[in-house]
C-alpha cells in the first residue's frame, strides 16, 4: 500500500514531494511516479475529503464564500465537490491584452498540448468544438461552436487505482506542512506535524499543490520568516481572481429545435456536452453563456416533468391550472423523469447532466460564467498576529472591480442586439444598465476558483512564479494551482489546472533525468 507514516517518510529522500492531494497534486504526483520518480504526497486531510479545519478572515459583506463552502481537505481534495465541467482556455486568453495589466508568459500552443492528457484524466474526449448548423447566422464577436464537457465521475476510478495501488506514490495523510528548511535557494526539507509530532521530510523538488489560498499562505509564511527570499513577493497574494456566475436575462429562440441545440447532448463516443455562446473581447471580460430551465414554479417552462413535481410540492398561487395543462399536454414525460432519477440513485458515484428538455422556443434562463479581470485591490495577506492554534490566518479582501461588472453587462447588451438583429433569438434584459450591474454584483460570489495569487510571469517584478511554475528566487520550489494563472478566462479552471500540472510534472521528470535528482536513498 502507498500509505506511509511520518516515521517512514522522514527516512527517505524523495525525488519529489507534493503538498496537497487535490486535482493538481494528484496529477503531478501520478505523472511523475509513472515516469519513474519517487514521490511523496503530503495531505492535511484524511482518506475521505472533509471541510477545512480553518477559515480565513473575511470582511462583513465580502463576496468571498467561507472555506467550508469552497474547499475540501483529504484525498481528492475539492474534486469531491467539483461540478465536473471541463472547459479549456481559449487562444485569446494567451494573446496580448494590454488593458488587463497581466498576461501569460507561455503560448497557447504550449498550453494546448497538455489539454488532451488532462481531458483523458477526467475521462472525457478532448473535443470542445461542434459544428454550427448551416442555417444559423454568423454573429460578430459571438461564437456558438464550443461546448463544455461533463466528467462523469467524482474521482476517476483509473486515477484512484493508480494512486492507491502498489506502484503509486507514497501518501502521507493527516499531516500538515508547517514550514521549510533552506540551503541558500533550495528547499532542503519540509517541516510537518501529525500523529508522530513534528518531523522533517527531504526531497529534491517540492511542489505546492494545496489550493490557491493555502499555497499562498505557505509562501507568505516563508517570506515573513526571511523577507526577500522570494523574489516575486511583491505580487504574492495580489490580484486575487475568481469568476462571476448568475443570470440577468431570459432567452427565447426562433424555434424549439434551435433551443434543443443548446441543451446537454449525450454523445456515444464522448462525455455529455452543452453548447454555449462564447464572447472573447480583447479589452473586457471573456464570458460564456448557456441555457437552463426557468424557475420550477413558473409554468412558462412548458415541462410536464417539472410541472408534475411542482404540483406535488405545492404550486405557487395562480399557477395550478397552467402546470396541470403542461402535464396533460405530455402525460408520459414525468415517467421519463422518474426513470432518470432512478438511474441517478443507482449510480451515486457518477455525475449526470442537468435535465432540460427543450419543448418550446423559450423562455429559458440564460446563465453566464464571466472572467474576473485582475484587480490590484483584491488581496489575500497574512494577519499580523497568530490565531489560537499558533498559525497566522489569511485575511481576504476580495473585490470584483467596476470594469468586470460593467463588462459583463456590456456583453449581455451586445449579445441581445446581435440576436435580435439576426432573428435567431430574443433576449429579455432590464433596460437600465445600473439595475443590471446591481444584479450582477449581487450574484457574484467566489472563493472556489482561487486564481492569480501566485501568478505566472516572465519576470519577478510582474509575478511570483516563472513560466515553468518555479517560484522566483528558488531553485526547487514550484506551484501547481489555479493561483499561477495570470488571467482567469471564461472557463472553469479545473481542466487547465491539471493541464499545467501535467506540464510541470513533465519538466520535473526531464530535469531529474538529466542528473539533478538525489534519488531515493535512505537518509
């Protein structure tokens, strides 16, 4: 078994020590181990993922959710609450966007080379584009040929089997990293505490993969202990980003067939995919939009299945007759919903796409996932004094910024005009931009996507890690996390986290195969 004790781990000099057992840490560790490195994963949680033991300090009214909602500790980490949405970043994310104050130091081609392997880890075929029907209009600045794919399993079985099998990496659970010992620019060992007390574990390379906030916290502590050790420390914890999600509009298509093209479609040779509208302005937030059913209590959805459930639970006053009409129009539809519910109950280890049967042109709820533009006032920093357990908690001042909010509103306005002019669909939007901005800001909450805190850059005066994810000022300390993203894109970050983690693992293996590894000898 790969599970080891502190007593065993401290007797081995590993090729690679990975701190954190979430998506990034598992990807790095699995790839490095498959390529011959001796690897140790150190995880603060246990074998079953659970809520974190500590909370950051959040100001009253913060749009940042607490850690018990956003994060899990343990084997698999936050994969246990991940929605399963696989979406790659776009070429436009890697282009020059001078108004943002941040840019990627790597090319799209460098990144995209790792998307197929990341997709395979989540058991999805990397086909994120679909054909657009010939009779659909061309809308300037708006794409309708991309899909998000749904990973079926909460924790892919093949990956779990490799990690916990006899040839997997060593795994040290219920152990917290408290600091690092240094020899000039190199991390000589990490200090950990657990059931056996405090011990040191040595490794040739160390990867922080314990989530954006915790990785940032560890680096902030190292910089506090010796100011100037990390050359990119001026950016550490700054420019904290997430995403904006919500809905401020309804959409009605020209016909039901067009609406059906935007629902989840099960494909026999790939994971379920959902078509989206995609808008990628060079000077504003990138945004993806998709359709969902309107509120269950609103009979305009026309769904017999939803109406039957609503009647059973108690329909809102004045809607009973309309819901009953939906059921009588398609009386067998609720049975298909029952069969779907039974399938879900039989397979609790699997994800299933949202059930949306497009029987009508609309209306549908138009949901969005929008880019959070870098903001210098969005910060995570150490509190000046330790908490009751002796550690300094993070204080998070999370800010979306007016440009992000206004850019999201402007994207909706542009989409509404284009759809109306083409006759393809109609968007219902409040005519007052201020009202829309208030609705966007009211719905905007994050803390799940911990982006930008240790951002990647070509130099230490613009970021925290270099293009290889190595921390500036160090020789063997790396970060694998969404925190290295300089910009947040419109995409859910998990697929890109894993793509960059696999890219990092490949570089670490290549470096050590060139003779830099100290091997796995007993210390």
